[in-house]
C-alpha cells in the first residue's frame, strides 16, 4: 500500500515538468528550423528553374539573330581576354567555335585574333594553336593575324605564334616562353607545430605533389623532365610559326618578356597595329564583326544560383542528418 499523501514517482516534481517542457519546446523549434530550411531550398530550386527557362528562351532568340552570317565583306574578330583555361570564356572550345565560324564565312576577308592574356593552360593553348594551323591549311586565302593589347605572354604567345603576323603596341608585353609548375612545402612547419601528417597511398609516388610530404631527388627529376618536354614543345611551335623572322638570343626562351618595340626587333612580332588598322590597311575591310562566343548574363546568373543552391542543399542535408544517427556534412 502506498500512502495517498506520498508523491507519485516524482511526477509532481517541478524539475521533471521543466525538463518535459524544455524537450517539447526544443523539438518544436527544431521542426520549425527544418521546415524553414526546406522552404528555402525549394524556393531556390524554383528560382533556378525559372531563370533557366528564361535563359533558354532568350538564348534561343539570341542564336536565331546571330546565326545569320554577315553577307558583306568584313574583318572577323575573335578575342582572348584573360587567363586561358578549360572552364572560362577563353577555353579552347569557345575560341575554336568562334574561329570556325569566322573562317567558314566566305565574306570574312581575314581574321583578327585580339589577345590580352598572361597565359594559362598549355593544353588549351595548344588546342587553339593546332586549330589555327588546321584552318589556315583549309583556307589558304584567308589570313589570320594577331593583335596584342597589354600582354601576350606564355600560353597567349603560344597561340599567337600559330598566326601569320603579330601586331603589337610599343608598350605591349610579349614573350614569357617558358613553363612553370608552382607549389609550396610545409614539412618543417608541421614539425614545429607538432602536427603529424597522415596520408595513405597505393603507389610509392602517388603523393609526390603533396606540399606536406618531402620531395625526393627522383620525383624532382621527373617533374623537371615533364616541364622540359613541354618547354621544348613550346619552343618548337614558336620556331615553326616565326621561321626566319626570329632572331634568337640566349634569353629568348628563358621565360623573359619584352616590350612591343623589343619584340619587333627580335622577330617575336611583325610591327605595330590595332584591330582597326589591320582591318583597314591589311585586309581592306574596315567593317569589323565580332565572332567571339559571349556568355549571356543569364548564364552567369544561372551559374551563381547553382552554386548558391549547392550551398543550401549542403546546409539542409547537414542539419537533417546530424542527430539522426547518419553521417552529415560538417
């Protein structure tokens, strides 16, 4: 028998009631936060779909107007402005598409490749240079000249060397005929901080580019052999493209750059000129039409929203899985 006046298993204990209330409140707040995150997620998805639909429609309308090739004599312009890489506006795919369109138009008297680039990927530059040589072979009566703005260096000059002539400004920077692979080493720093690096590989050299792992002589020689091979390829393209115009010096292929005036003296360039002067005086076609593949504003918006949506998805999944006993993104 239990005394009727005795508390029943602590149910009337204020502490017990407070704990139950706290759990209820925290559970409700967690559900509200999760629901709010999912609402944000679906709103972002909806917005991306709407922007994508608008972008597709406007892109189709834009293509319908731009696919109509010019039917009067003109100078075709293709621009490389900035770093040459596989994902940006100066990728080989974009530049080659523009070059193909320019060469295919029978009313284009010539092609001006306007370059303002510090270089970039040797693979992308090599693909563009090879395409220029191919197009020149298919269209021997359609010249392609390069006009340099502020800079035509490294991969930019790799491409320029494939053209017939190169025109510069006196103050343009030209050259940098070399190859570089940069990294850093923090092995001693880890030792001073008392941090142990743990990396597991299958293959004794799989981690040879890891900045926290020492580089041995064999690995260093291997890297250098790769760079030397690419450098020889670069030199070969320049010698082939410039031919007898090139006045080689001991420093020409050392990675140095020269101003436009020096470049003309060394045979790295042919003279001074701009897009307009080449169109007017060389091609005799003053009307300049830009064939450069442009990225529409909607493409940029879509890319940005896509990145933001990825962030939201990560946050939602992280908070949804955390506490559910499943792995989550932290």
